[in-house]
C-alpha cells in the first residue's frame, strides 16, 4: 500500500510530464488511443468524484472567511481566461472547431489539477481550493452563457444542453463524492491518497483520446498556422 501511495505522489507531482507524454502518444498512435474517446464522460466523472472526496467543510468555511479573495479569483477566472481564449481564437484566425475548443477550455472551471499546481508552487492551497469549489458550482450557469456569447459566431450553442451536461458530468459526481465521504469517512480518507494516480490516469487518457480523435485536424491546422506565420 505504501508503495502505491509513493507511486501516486510521484505521478501527481509529475503531472505535466504525463500530460505531454500521453498527448504525444495520442498524436502518433491515434488508432490505439481513439478507443478511449467513448469513455471521456465517465473518466471526467471519476475525476470530479475524486474532487468531491477531497472536499470538506473547511473548504466552504474559507469562502466565508475570505469572501473578497475568493470573489476576485472566481471573477478573474471567468473573465480573464475566456477573454484570453477568445482573443487567441480571433488573433490566430483559428478554424471554427479549434476556436470553439479553445474558448470552451477557457470558460471551464478550474479543477483538481490547479490545486495540485498551487501546492507544488507553494501557493495558497486553501484559497485555490475555495476558488475551484465556487467556480465549479457556478459552472452550470456561467460556462453555457460564456460559450453562447463568445463562441456563438462559429456555431449554434444550446445553453440548456450544456447546462445538463455539466450537471451530469461535474456537479453530480462531486455531490456523490461529498456524500460518500460523509458516510464513509475513514475509507474516503484512505482512498484520497490514491487520487493523484487515479485522477492523472483519467486526465491523460482523456487528453490522449481527444488528441487522437483530432489527429487530422491538428495536422491541417498546424500546417495552416505555419503557412500564416511564414507569409507574415
């Protein structure tokens, strides 16, 4: 068990390396990793369930202790990131499907990865967790609105369908994780030690599947961007 915990800590601490590795593998071995594409929603649910297991009353207390700091973080998160994503899409003249993806990423809430990065950077983890918690709870309302406003020029967006997806994939698994922790506290605390390994595995499989599924588009877009840079 101790060995697994050490492996989990190592994998969590080298998260960025695994992301780059599996993204590369997904690009060069698309036929291998495309099979995981149908499991993206369940894998996201697993990550969110794990996040629910890590939440406690102290995470929500921090919101009331430091409401100004949390509010600044959440507002900045839902203003700066979406606008930067939108400006990148416009400035780089990205194809519609790529532009929508960039804006979607910029409009999504922060998750467990941001908390891990804050911890590794010796930042204010309590504040990061509070911002991630609040931004996640607001996501069903804010993310569909941002996507509709910023990405509506490229494709029709159904805010209600997006709202339902976020509820099913994000909010419900987090709520289930909180409930499981409340009723099975000891088991939940023991399993939390393995979360970096499980979450990282789920995330890198998602990334590799997405890259594999977008292999041809990435090749085409990369070549187009190279031509644009060359001509300018």
